C-alpha cells in the first residue's frame, strides 16, 4: 500500500510539473511580438477597426474576471457605438478572438478553449459584416491572416478597441507599429481589470506613439 501511494504521489507530482512547465512556456510564447514586413507609404485615409477579444470567456457569461464583468455593459455599449460609426464610414471591421487549442492549458483554464462557449463572441457585441480573425497568442498578427486582410484592403491606419488594454490590445499595437501602420486606440472603448491598470495602459500607448482618441 505504501509503495502504491508513493507511486501515485510521484505520478501526480509529474503531472503537476508538466502542467506548470507547459503553462510557463505557453505564457512566454504568447507574449512574443511578430515583426512582419513594414508597409510602404501607409495611407491614413484607409482605416480598419480591430475589435479585440470581446468574448463570453472575457466579458460574458463564463468570464472568471470580475473586473471585466463589472465594467462590461458600459464598455460593450461604447464599443458598439464605435462599430456603428466605423460601418457608416465604410471602414473594414475585423473581429479578433482568442482560442486556446492546447489541451494541457485547457485543463488548467478552459475559459477560452477552442469550440467552447467562452470562445464565442459576447452576445451583446454588435456583429456586422466583416472579417473574423482567430488567434492563439496575444499578437493578432502571429500565424493568422490579418496581414493579408489589411494588405488586400489597402489599410494604412488601424483603430483598436477591446481588451485587455495592457495585454492583447497593447501587443496588437506593438505588432502594428512594427509593420508601419498608423495606430489609434479609442481610449473609452478599451478595457483593463481596474482603473489603475487602465491608466497605465493608456500612458504606455502614448509612449509608444499610439494616438489616443475619444469616440471615433
């Protein structure tokens, strides 16, 4: 019996180590920012709206982040207004969502597991004809067709809304700047877990040369 318990404890320990190492590698890899190919002579009159990670697993029914949930109604209302304005101007709408396909990560947290309820867009989000880009990392350009979509649309300027302001929105800005796009963030239509993190993210956008706009 003692040997059996020791073997069981060892097996559990090995599984825990594998999960922790996998989580570390996943998190580290998710933060890498792609370089891309800088576009030449970007036309700032050609604008696309990127709507980032507004999903049931972030702001919606299965979210585990209280800060997002508490702010979600006002936040999504503002985002929907931006979407309406962008559509009225004929700007391409690009809906970006996160999905986690790694089964080990989904054992720890399946909130955004591929094919799950959490991976769907928040039901309150206004969905209009446009593009859907599914990403596996923070950077929406990495291993997706976003580069190709923007090139085909002739886009020179990106306007971003969504969450998290200090994480995925931040990384999208960095990747877009690497490609020589002009980038703006709608300051009242991005979300962080609390006001302190929100302000830190907005300050960081300004430092990296991203324009902060109110409304759209």
